[in-house]
């Protein structure tokens, strides 16, 4: 058994390649290197991206009732890191987001950790990405193929931008509990008697 990779939607890599040079020439650069010289992204397996709302996080068994809404392509070029998200719900697929900086670097580091620690496992896992945009939460999600195990590596939690050299990147068995608590607090925040907001 091993880490399972997906190829992503037909036309996904082409959509990234078409937009990449222009997008990488705009805005802030990665903290570690220059990405502006990128001309092409090599597809080594797309990562399904699950975007959920705080309300979704409160639903019973929401993980196994969710479908990927986009595909994430890690880009490594001249030492730089970026993440390109492609929406596949419309034809042809189009690039919907380009992520750089600490979040992209931490996410890529997490994929490397997962490969190193789980590649020789007796179980079969799929690497996924879970995001709650309204709560500024991003996590790498390792899903066991039979659905018996889900492991989360938190990447970003809250509005404070994470540091690539700061908090360690490791699996967090309490991630879902904290996510649900924080989602509950979002809906209770307007109630005077509600407790101080916890979690993210």
C-alpha cells in the first residue's frame, strides 16, 4: 500500500500552465525565492480540495458527505513554492486561485512529511486539502482509502499568517474538535451569554 495520487481533471494542468507566467509576475513574491521565472508546472498528481463553510463543519459526518470543489497543484520552480487551485465544475477548467508565501510553503512541507512518514504504511492513503475560507483555516487531510481513518496537519488557523519557521507541522488528533468548537462559537458570538470564543 502507499500514498494514492490523482491526475486531476482533464485540462487542469493546461489551465495552470496558461495562467501561471502572468500570475506569478504580479503581487508579492514567495518569502524564500523568486517565482517569476516559472513557465510550466509539471503534474505529479493533483490534490483534491474540499472547501467547506462553518455550517458544514457542524454537520454530522460532514467529511464523508463532502465532494472536492477544486484541485490543488503544488508548484516548485527555482526553489520557490506556490499552490495553484483549479475549479473543475465548469468546462473548461480554470485557475481560481494562486497561493504563495508561508501557507503555500507550510502546505508543501506537510506533503513532504506525509510522503516520508506514510509512504511505506500498510494502509492506503489519499492526500487531500481541507479549507474553511470564512475561518481562515487550511489543513492537509490524509484520508485512509477504506474511510476508517482521517489525519489532519493544520497549516493555517485564523487571520494571523503562519510562519514557515514557526509552529511545527504535525498531525493534530484534536483538529476536528477544535474546528467544530470554533464553528459553534461563530454562530453563538452574537448571544450576550455566549462564552469567549475558543479554537481558531
